[in-house]
């Protein structure tokens, strides 16, 4: 017998955080997320998605009142799909199909009561940049803000009837590996154009770079839909939050006559520091973090966003930007490996760019979809 209880009090909130830590205690690749990063998602004062959405967390107990699973289930009005589609995320479960089916059924019923016709998962109650997707290949240390799970989770989802809506590919390469000749040729070509310039993002000019980021992002991603547009105020707030960990040698912007036309955003993988803090980030942990950050080299950086405005696409500007930035960061940083945040398999243009960098796919995640009408034709994410 399994019972569900809504997460409401402090004890339940703590258990929502501690259950996965116990579940993965013997997995050497598991890095516990910071508690604050999880809790902020479920705090209406921190997460604007609550303004047009609804989210509830649940714990699931066996007859001995031991936690055997947890999940968040939600509706996000900005998540526009062909049919009304809700989401589930922050799913953890013991290796038992009956338990997983109970959890999935519970979420399905919760969503159906609210007029929803499908559920995607595991996804985030908010943007796709964090806690999105199920690891199906490459069970290695997760990047900061990335989901991690046991291999058996794939069977739990698929045995219930979830199908892959899209795959999320993570590409990686050594910093000092040879760069594709295509990029060096394009760099040589655009370097001759005096109207084209590149500069790294600096902490002292965050307002300017937030404005430039917003302009490029919204132009480059406008056709993607599903809540992709960003506000400059939000970007600036995000940049200010990231300021303590920004490395001024690894994020690059390209300008045409001073107008922003391309960007390549990277950050150090903070999980290489956070993995020593066991999810906590109080005063002691903050001091410990600063010490670790100062004295322990971080050799992995994360490619967050890559974008070129439409009028400059397919002209090789990305080659100019990548080689310009790569030459610089090789001289001024300790990074040895870069791994890109995931690229959806529905985005062949970005996948081609990643492949041209002579990268390898180091992990795959999947966004699953479950249609409540089992007779309805399943369609994968449309190609961009």
C-alpha cells in the first residue's frame, strides 16, 4: 500500500530534499544539488512561473511510512503545446515499477482534474536551462543545474507508457583539441572585416552585456516558441546572480559596427565546487566554497548559450567567434574540458555546429511525453 502526502510543512520539505540523498548515497557520480536551488523553484516569491501556473509537491510512503518516491506536478501557462500539457519533475523513486506507476497515475489524475491532456517529464517548473530531462546515456557527474538519475528510471518511464518527445544531446571536447578547419577559415575571413569585432564579457559592464544578450537571444530564438522570449531585466538579474562565478575570459560577444550579432556564453561548472558542500549553502558552506574556489582548480566549463542573429546565420560568424574566444581562454584559464548544455535533437543546425567542433556526445537526456488519450497519435517535437 502506498500513500501520497502533499509537501506543506518544514519536515516534509526537508524529506523532499533528503530522500534522493539517501537513494544515491552509494553512487559516486551523484552530486547533490544545492537545497536552495530546489527550494527556490517552489517558492512563489522566487519563481515567477507561479503567476500563471500551479505546482504541488508530493511524497509517497509505503505501509512502514518509509519514503519510496517523490515528485512535483505542475501546469505552466507559458508552456504552449499542441494539446494542454502539464509537467512532472523532481521525480525520484525506488527501483519498483508498481511504485512508479502509482506516482505517475497520481500525477495524471491531478492534471486531468485541471483539464490537461498530456504530461511531459521530467521537466522543470520554469525554464529549460535547469533540471530538465531524464539521463538515458552517459551516467557521469552532472553539470550544475542538470538532472541525474539511475539507469533504471528509463524503464520506469517507458514501461508506464511515456515516449520520448525529444532527446537532449550534450557535446564535449578538450579545450586544447584541434579546432575544425572550417572555423579557422571563417575566423580568417571575418578578421579582415573592420566592421566585425569580438570582446569577452566583463563584470564591470553587466548592464551592456545583459542588453546585448537579450537582443541576440530573442532574435535568434524567436521562432522556437514555448516561452523562449526573455526580458532584459530578467537577464540582468541573472547576470548579477552569476557575477561571483563569472570568468571574464570565457563568454564572448561579436559586433557588427557596434551592434550585437552573436554570443557564446560559458561558465565554470560550479558542481566541481558544490559537490563538496552536500547540498548546503549556509555561512560555513559559503566560506568553504570561497576557499575551494580559490585553491582548487576548476578544469571544466559549461557552454550555456550559443546564438547568432538571423541575418548573420550561415555566414561562418560562429567560426570567427569560437576561434577568437578559444585562442584567448587557452592562454588565460585552467579549463581543460568544455561541455555544452544540452541541444535538442529537434535543432539540427546547432547539432551541426557542435559536430563541426569535433565534439563527442558525452551524455543524452530525454524529455518524455505521455498522452492521456492512448488512441491519439504521438508526435515528436517538430524540427526547427
